[in-house]
C-alpha cells in the first residue's frame, strides 16, 4: 500500500513533535502498520532526503519491485527511512 499525502503530513507532524533524545519509531510503526519502517543514522544514507526535519531526515522507500530502493515518488512509496541527524547542544 502506497504512502498517501495526508499520511506523510501526519508522519512529519509526529516526527517534528518527538522530544529530544526520543525516537518516534515505535509510535509510527503502531500508527502506520502498512508501511515499512527503518531507522538509521543520517550519515548512513547518501541520497538526498525527501524531507528534512529538525532532528530527522525522511527518505521514502519503494518496495514494489524485487529490490527495495529510495524514491522521491510519493505514489511509489511503501515505507520510510527515519534517518537521525546529530544535533549540536
């Protein structure tokens, strides 16, 4: 099931509202169980993020073909990579 624009807006809201030091991943998995979720460090992803938020970059995953890949096409997105960026105190 593809990621909808309204869902992306809600995901952005949840991620942006996450408290410092906390990961919103568990709540996102519960709220959007039809999407694939991955969390990593932003330095582990070389592609340009679909969206950058204060503490996380969001990358869209296209899992519709044999191999999973990063996509910028919302209509092909079947999941999200939540890439944590280091923040200076």
